């Protein structure tokens, strides 16, 4: 790797605004705001709108569509007359 062309990679706290949760990870994302984490260290914090803590797929609140019923209804409505 060439020196001096890659962004710095370090610990960053991502805070989910919707769920009120936060997690510490490593990233190249930066921020002017900081937060004191559970270990007493100060880390940059990046606010995100949605994460696995608030996304419907991960929280189990996603709606499941009845695709089988829709297909059957479509076939009944637009069924061909006769077979080829």
C-alpha cells in the first residue's frame, strides 16, 4: 500500500437516533463531535438514522407479503382459456 493516501482507520462510535443505541467499531468515518464511551475513553461519534437496532428486518417487525395468494389471484383473474 502506498503511504499517505489512505484515510485513517480507528475506533468510532455509531449512535442510532431512532433506537437510542450506540456501538463502538472501527471505521474511516470521522466526526467533529465526540462522546465518552463506557470504557472512559473519548471517541468520535457519528449519528445514523437507522441501524440493526431499529431496522424492521432485524427487529422482527417487518411485514411479510402474501405472495402466494397474490399469484393465485392473478392466475384466476387472467387465466388463459384452453391449453396450448
